[in-house]
């Protein structure tokens, strides 16, 4: 990847994170249930049509918060696999939220995979997720 591309991606991520911080859609409950929601989205049994949109909204909120946390932890300069995971997450969040059918299920799964990808980078402390679970009313 050329340096110009990295600079462009960093600017994109910074703008995206700034917009996320302004969003009212971000909530603690989504972060508290993130692992259960990933399992529901990617598990053996596909979610029902009525479950797809609420799951998508919660996962979109959770991955937005996770991207923000990663950016804080890396001082706004994620590198390597972490930067790639952040970019994939941002791109998944840029997609419009489909309301039905295979497109909605595909979107849900892309967001769930992006969320899992961010968590797999081990940049965010387990303590953060534990605190979110406690504040969100769930014990981890």
C-alpha cells in the first residue's frame, strides 16, 4: 500500500470516528451484548426476519463504539491488521441498512464479522467489555 493511500485511509477513519461520536445511535447496551449478538448473527441457525434489523442496529452501534475505542487506544494511528480491521468495520457501517431479505441478512453478517474482527485484534481490554456489561445490566 502506498503512503498516499494510508494517509487517505487515516483521514477517512478520523472523519468517520468524528461522525460516530456525534451519533445518537451509539448505546452502552449494544456493547454489553456484543458477543451474544455476534453469535446470533453468525450462528448455526439464521436469525428470523424479525430479528435481523434489531441485531444489525445493535451490532452497528457496538462496532462503532469498538472502532472509537481502538482509535483511542492507538492514538488515532492503528497499524497493520488493526488498521485493516478498522477500515473493514467503517466500510461495513457505510453500507445502507437493508430492511429485508437476503440483503439484510448479508449486511448483518458483514457487520458481525467486522465486529468480531475488531475484537480479535486484542487492542481493547476485556475490562472495557466487562464494565459495559455491568453498566448495561448484564454479568459477563
